[in-house]
C-alpha cells in the first residue's frame, strides 16, 4: 500500500499527545535518520544545527536554503516515517523568502517544520508563520507548523517576567497559524506545567541530561520531546574521542561501541 504525504501528515499530527509524547531524536543526514528510524522512531525530525554542521556551516540562518532543502528531500526519500524539518527562521529575510522555503519543504515531502523567533521581534515571527500557513494552504498541504520560542533558550527578558512573555508569544503565534509551540531551554517541572496549562496547542520541549524523562514530561502536559542538536553533538564528540585516542595514546578503545559495519551498511542498502 502506498503511503501518501497526506497519510504521513495525519499520522504526524496524531502523534502529538501528552499521554505518550512524540519523542524525536533529531537527525542531520540520511545515515543518522536511518539509524534513528531503525531504533523505533515513529517520525524523524531534523536538527538545523546538525544539518548546517554536516554541510560545513555554522547554525543561525547561515546555510543556503537550497542546500538545506536538498538534504531534507534525501532524508524523506530514505525513511518510511513522517519527517519534520527544522528551518531555523525560514531561510530568508522576508515573507517572500519564507513562502519559497515552505514550498520547497513541501516539495521535498516533509509534513512539518520548526520556525524560530530567536532575537527577532515576536511580530516578525507571527508574520512568517502566517505566510507559511498561506503557502501550505495554497499547496494543499497539511503542514504542521511548530513555532519555537527562544525566551528561555537565549535568556531573553527578565527572569521574573519570562513565563508571561513566553505565553504572550505563544498566543500570538497560535493566532498566526502555529499548530504547536516549542519552548527549548526549560526543564523546570513547575514552569513546564504552567506552559502546558496555558498553551492551547501541543507543547514541545527540548530534553537532555538532567531533564525529566519523556513520560514525566508527558505527565506535566508535554506532547512532544526533542533532543535538538544533542545527538549530533554526541556523535561529533565520539569522533573527537577517537581522534584524541589515536593522536594521544595511539589507542583505539573508543571505537568499541561503534555500530557494526554490516548493520550500518544494511541500513543504507536500499535506493535513496
């Protein structure tokens, strides 16, 4: 049976539930996406930082749009599960650029995107979200728009008003067309519960060492848990350890936990 983009879009939306939060171990290339899918992932999310690093660019709206879109298309073609793409601020300087990016994401076969506000005025991201929603509707695509709010990640504003500001932004972004709200940089259970209780769409948080488990986050009302660039960082740390062993002691012990060659090769043996 052929699985259509519409099928993937419906499935992806249905996975957003606090009863069993959607867990996303973010990928940055075809091999990482296949490894993550084989581990049991119900969907694949890209990490914009990992994608940029793998293509020789820093994170932060530096990577050229066409290079990002080509990689998204390769990942979509390589996996059998829905794919959502992190497109930073939309890979462009204005609404027309964002519309072109969204059209490219849809053409690549992804069923969702993350768009971030960063240090931009909230009204600017709201405009980008509205443009993205119109672009998806024109294409007849059920695209899941996940709006990332960076108040906690970047420490924006005063700590005692940060929760209020985050909720204000969330309402603005939902009104502009966001289907989900992503608030990275917060792991405090009380704050997470307050966010989940006041935000009307699925809440996404970013997890890592020291954060509550996915099940605990679900109990707080979180519907989606991402690892962000963490998996890519861990992979590059493994490469550094191997190099340091080789150039330092001349040893190879850090290679012992690698995925067996035959297993990894088999994951990539089909057409892509």
